[in-house]
C-alpha cells in the first residue's frame, strides 16, 4: 500500500514537472505551486505510511516548521541567506514568506535523508548477510566505523544532498522572478543574481535540520528498505531531470553544471549503490536456480 500510493504520487509529480517547460506566466507559477504541494504530500505521506506518525511529525516540525522559521528570519533580517524578497506569484504569504516555500524544504529533505541513510549502511539486512547491507556498506558500528563517525557521514551526505539542490532551484526561480536578491554579490561564476551567502545559508540550515531530524524521528529513520524505493527514485529523478531541463529546456547551462556537480556528491554514489545491489540480487537469483541436465550443460 505504501509503495503503491508513493509511486502514484511520484508519477503525478513527474508529469507536472515535465509540463513545466511547456508553460509560461501565471500557468507556470500555478504549476510550480502545485508541484511543491505534490512533493510535500509525497514526502510526508511516505514518512507517515512507512514509519508512522512520529517520523512524519518530526519531518513536518523540522523541515516545514523550521523551513518557515528560517525563511521568515531571512526575509526580515537577511540572515543567513542574504537580503531577498518574494514576489506575489507563489501564492499567499505569511511574514513575507509564500506558504509553499517551507513545503519545498520538506519535499526534498526526506529523500535526501533516506539517500544518506542508504549510503551509510542503513539498508535493512537480510538474514544470512552477516551484517552486510544490500548496498555493499556495513550497518551499525562494525567495519563501517564508530557510531559518531557514522552519524557525521550521514549528516554530511544528507546536508549536501539537500543544499546542493538549490544550485538548480534558485537560478530557476530567480529567472522566473519568483524572488529577487537585493545584493547578489559575490555570486558563483555563471550564476549572477544570487549571492554565495544564499548557498552557505542553505548548508547551515540543512545541517541543523538533518541533525535534528534523527533524534526527533527515532530509530525508525535509521534504516531503509523496499518501501523507500519511490523516495530514492524521486531523488535521482530530481537530479537527472534537473540537469536535462536546465541544459536543454530552460536555457540555464551554468546552473545545470553547478547543480550536476553539487548533487553528484550524493546522487552518483546512490545510483552506483543501487546498481551494485541489483547485480548482487541477480547473481544470488542465478546461483539459486536449479541445475537442468541437458540444458545448462550446453551453455
């Protein structure tokens, strides 16, 4: 049930994102709002159905509540992102912040966290695997290192996995006029109009968010399994589709390159881990197939 609902929401989300380059003006703004709402429903719904109300409540508190708080502070004071203002195209505002903005933080925070868990040995172990995960890592505090080291690696990957998304997001939204920076210097090469302080602010808030999520969510957030495949697919779809969209359809080649480099820290190892896990499953399946005299002998 969890996977069917998540896959269905993901399919609708993908369709909405495919339609984005085909629209303009108010239609595109409305589609942006709808996409963010779908993303929020997908991530929070998945957390609720796969891990229960505690994890979902923690995600909403940390990412949605925290996202609104940091954005309200940012709009009012310029800390930690820099001075900026939102236009009125993204719907109703509270304290100068469109209500969909904290939903966007939540949308990508959950798949980024699960990707980091998977990469740091959080896959559910099968009986007889002797503690080795399907992704080739180690679980717990054995060969994978100390508990503190595991925590640091997980937080770092989740932080970069989320914050690097803004290398795609901010150039795209600024190009549409959904928000504007009062002082956009210094900026990254090829990305005028957005100060470097914005990306540093994303890193700061992302590390705070990810550090708070695990204690509030409890041990259910420490492992991944088959139910999380839609979230992994969401993360990888966001990565590869954003590169394509920025490079080909949105005429934003610089952000395509920056985003590809930034998110690759988490996305590329995740893709490699999944491919290795698939090969391992295929090998085990072949090893357990019964020998067929007269058939297999001819191979």
